[in-house]
C-alpha cells in the first residue's frame, strides 16, 4: 500500500509539473492528453499508439480514436513530456519530467529481449562533438536522440 501511495504522489507531482511545462509554452494539458500521459507513466515498457488506445479504454473506461491518440502523442512529444522511439514506433514518458535541472540529450538503451528501455542523458560536449563530425560530411541531423539496442542486466542474469 505504501508503494501505491508513493507512486500516486509521484504521478501527481509529474502531472502538476507537466501542466506547468505546457502552460509556460502557452499550451494546455487537456484532460485527455493528461490521461494519455498517465497511461504511459503507468507502463513499464514503451507503447504503440494502438496499445495506448487499449490501455486508455481499460484504465478510463472511455474509447479514443487512434488518430486522436497520435495527435495527443505528437503534442506530448513536442512539449518534451514523452519520447518517441523511432526504431520501434513506440512512445514512453520522459524519465525527467519532474526534474528541475537542464536535461541532456536522451539516449535510450532498448532491451531486445524484454522490451525494457532505460533513458540516459548524453553529455552536451559529446553531442557537440558528434554534430561537428556530422557537419563536416554535409549531413544535417533531424533528431539528436540515440537509440541503442542490446540486452539489459536483468535478461543477462536470467538467461539460460
């Protein structure tokens, strides 16, 4: 019960911070956008838009069209509350929503066995070095986020 109370308090804090982030950008975290974010916050693994629709219906006893969910997810990504994993076409809540520090560029360590994802920040100097190296080729980056696939510690420890 204590873990549930701690988790509820943490989610309330994250939602409050999310509303502040949206308000400071002149946007609004509507009721349905908030609920989509809560679905992602409650998930241990990233979700596709279709999985969000299914979990939303279960969690809130309300149906949402998948196209509406895509628009809500796009909004949440734009406000940096959610990340889109490009290689998997899935979404996950940002691990640093409630933090008050400057965020680093996200790097995602994706386990190919269990689907878990760990978000790790990349130091600014490393990103700047990569950008300089890429600029020398004449290539322009669209996204700076890195997605690395492998096997997590849990799966390594529990493999046969």
